[in-house]
C-alpha cells in the first residue's frame, strides 16, 4: 500500500481521485469505482502498489502492438481492479475482483509482491527491452507503473500502457516521461454501447485518444467485434473515419470476440465479419489494419501503403519476416510509421 499521487484533498476528509475520468469523490474509508484506491484518514492510498496478480513474458505482438519493437519480448504486469465493468472481459477474474462496493480489498489475494526493483532486475536479467502494464486497467495503478518505469528508464527499457483510454489529462502528464506507447481499446462508437456493455462512457475515451496522439506518443487502437452489438457496418465506418481523421498512420486492430464472463449467450465473431471490418478500415484510408484473436496470416501482415510489398509477416504472435530498412520500405523507401528500435 502506498499513498497515491493523483488526487486532491477535499473537505470533511474526502478526496477526489484524478487517475481516471470518473474523478471519484471518495469519503473516508471508501474506495473509488476501481476498488483499489482507498481514502484512509483523508489521504488516498493505492492498495495494490507493488502487488502483481499477473506477471509474464509476452511477445509484444500480443498487446497487440505491431508497429512498436516488432518481434521483441515484453514483460507484462497487471494488478486486480478496473474502472470499467465490461460484460465480455476475458480477465474478469482479476479486473472485477475489487468491485466490492467500497470495502477494502483482501491484500493477501491481490497478487504477489513485485517491487519496482524486482521488475526491472527481471527485465535486465532476461534482456527484455520493454514493460507493459496490462491485463487490467493500468491507469488505476499509475503510481506503481511510474515507479517501475522510473527505474526502468535508466536502463533504456521502454514503457507501454494497454488501456481502456479513461486517463485524465493529469494522469497523462504524470505518465508522460515514462510511457512510450499506448494501445487503447476503442470498444465501440456509441454512448449506448459503452453504457450498456462497459458500464461507462465513450466521450472520455475519444478525448484520451485525441490527446495521446496530440502529445506525439506512439498509439495503436483495438476494437473487439461483439456480434450484434458494435459490429454493424455503420458503426465500423464511424470508428474507421474517426481514426482516419486523427491520422491514417494509426494501426487499427480488429479483434475476435469469444463468449465469456457475462456474454456467453452469443457466438464468437465470424471470420467474415473481421474480413469485412478490415475492408472497411482500408476503404476509410487507414494505412495499417490488422485482425486478431484468429489465425489469419494475410490480415496480420504489415504492407507498404505505397508499393504494396509485404514488409512484416506474422504467424500468430510470432514475426516470421521483417525486411524494414531504416524505418522504411526497402523497395520504394516509403517511411513506415512506428517505433522500430
């Protein structure tokens, strides 16, 4: 447990958390929506500081990030808790474990101790060039992530946030010196979908995506296609158009849904739905569109947007070929957007 940074004190020992767009006003003894940031004696404490419920070496493509250090390993860290309540969450056993209506979480069940020093030393020992804060929403444990990266940066290790995009401007400022790339879940494109399925709001996610790009941090976007909910042609065209209007160089990952948690009553995403969404992205002018959660080598390739040569081939999360030269296509010298080293 560690006192948080992202909060302000209010009257009557209440505090206002600024880690995410809920901006929870928290009475003494209570937690915010996420369940892991608690007001103790008029101060806000992060209950999961230094406690990783999941810590694994992953391929960086699994985040998914396709234009950020392709083919490299990444050390992935997550805690319990989330500020969303997505009915399709594949990690619901950890993300929803803290939503106990204000009661203090059981720290014993909140993960194993993993100090910033231990996390960074592990990366040094295993020659891992990046750390991802993922599995649950990392904004809610931003102070822990920052302390990990404060040490990691001195060893040249990069930081990644795999996030639902609910960060406040204050949180983005706090993270700015330490996070080199974001993958943001843009879960749909209507307030109705966000309220019904995710128990939250769309507008703050839109604002965060725009702000991350404005700040010049590498950004990729993922959309999980849930049959009958957010996969209509109109909604997909709206998402693709939104991304295109920010930049055609932002990679868009289209991910297959599989029945889980509170959404076991519907089928998995059909492959043809992913193909159609891929085509919609390309028609909208997006230069880099990918499908995921299925085995499809064709729609996971990075293709030069100028000469159409295949530059990076992937099989699952494994890079099979990468012929980029100095961030560019070796055939036509077109610069390919990304962070390649």
